[in-house]
């Protein structure tokens, strides 16, 4: 680190497509500079290092010995994450780790334990925690325009067009399986939006004929009767991909599209004071969508329309709650739709790195810390075990303690 603590040297481990994407996303953060690239394939590391004027290494161990390396970005296949993270944290380096942080609860717990004693800051790339659409929804709950979330449902019809039969994605020993490799994003998002960790998980797996598991489903029960369901299907062409997150807030519903959310609609029922508060939201769009380190492109918008007296004024009742809500609200949150997906994705990664650097400089815990990473892995592993055993898995409290 340079004098004054204002510049951090960043090194990348894993110089494939995703590692390149991360460096492109963070390269112009003023507080950092890219100083090293490491890969078992030295030639691949050299290509990326030449692009950034960085040094070339072949292992995370090399980087821990480098005095100019302060932050290590781990973008290797998932099976290598835990050991590399522990090695880097023991050397006092800050770690930006691609998800999942580990393939097993035991390995995730090792990383989490190391993060508590290391002088380095650990952050797992649960990028949805830094998404403006989801951040706005959390703020509306905090402001009591939305009730606490009672139902989270995610449907992911993803592409397998680039996943050939020998791709590491299909090998549970290398990827952890779909619940672990991909599902952790959404287990973590549900935990963040609900403000709680699951207490029970039930999973299902579907295997293609003479092939790998390519469809998984998990149902997670949260405290207080809230439920999250997760479906991931890697069976589609790129052009036929689609994702929908449906969020049930009781008197309101949000529908969020895209695995990197760029568009959402909210339908809500409210009274006159609530209607006035909803109508004030467009003027607050910049504030409500703000995420530190994420640069808006300028065309984001929040629009609200209210239909007054769309229903009777007598109290409406649901799940034991009675409320006079005669006015219907239609709210649209638009970050530019699918055309802006890559912008929002890259800027969310930039925001995550900004969070890590802020904690490194000023102290504190990142939003996507090691406990969040461990919890997501624990839920994912429980879903996998449930699918294979046919029984519901009860999670300990806290989930971070593991599963039984």
C-alpha cells in the first residue's frame, strides 16, 4: 500500500473470461492499481498482464509474498476458492472472492474463521447485494412503504449453450453442483431481502437422460412463516433465457426481471398518506437507487401512477392483517432493461470492490462478507443433500454453524 493508504495494489488469480471482466470493471477505481496477474497457464496470465502493465505470477502463494499486492481477486473455478482465500487471508491480504466462497460448509467455515482473525478484509462476489433495483426494494421496506417480505420466488431458465458435456460446471467435484455454483447468488439475495436465514430447506434435482443434473429446485422456510423458492434450469439457448423474481409483500407485489436485475414493477394497495408517499418516489430516484461505487448511466427512472378508489375503503384482510387500502399503486423501476445488463453487472462488481476498499481503509464489515458467503453455501449444500436424500434438512441457528 502506498503512503497514506490511498492506493491499493490489486492482483488477479485466474485469468479467464470472468477474471478479465472483473479487472475491466474495477480498473478505474481511484484507490487501486492493477499490479499482478496469476494463472497456472503463464501465457494466459501474460496476455492480461501486458494489457495492464502488471507482473506475471503462477500461484496465489507467489502473490502473498509480493509487497506491492494488497488485494487478491480470486476468479478461479470454485474448487480452488477456499484454499486460496485462506492462504491470502493468512498473509494479511484483502480478498475479493468470486462465488461460491467454497464447495462445502466445512471449507466455507475455514474461510469465515480466517476472515475473523486476519487483518485483511474478505468479500464474496454476491453481486446482487449491490444491485440498485434490490437496494431500492430494501429501502422501501425500511421506509414501511412495503411490508416485510413474506414470499420470494425465483425462476431461472438459463442457457447451457456454452456448457459442453466436459465443462467443469457439470462436475460437482469442481463446481459443487448447480445449487452451490449458481444458486448461492439467490439464496444470499433472499436472505438479504428477507432479513433472515432459512431454518429448513428441501431440494429437488432433475437429471437429463444419460447426462448431468441440469434442473434444481429448492424451497427454504424462513422464520415467521416466510418462504423462498428457487428454480434453476440450465437447458435453454441464449436467446431463450429468462429470469423472474417474484416478491410477495402482502399488500404489494414486485416482479423483477433478469438475473442481473435491470427492471421491476411493483403493484401495491395503500391509503391516502401512502399514495402521497409513493407519488413522491420519482423525485427521489437518484437517492433510492444509489449504491456507493456504482456509476449510473443517467437514464435510470422510477415512475409511479396511483389509481385512487380502485377498491372499496372497507378494510381488506390477509393473513390476519386488516387495513383500509382503497388506492392501487403501479411503480416501475427501470435501469434501462436488458440492454443495460452488462453495465449494471460491471458497476455492481465495481460497487462490491468499493465496499471492500472502504472497509480496508476505514474498518467495518462488507455487506457481502464471509458470514454471508458461509450462510449461502450452507443453504446450498443443504438443498443438495435434501435432493439426494429425499428428506427436509433442518438448519442450525445460526446457519453459519453448519447443518445437521
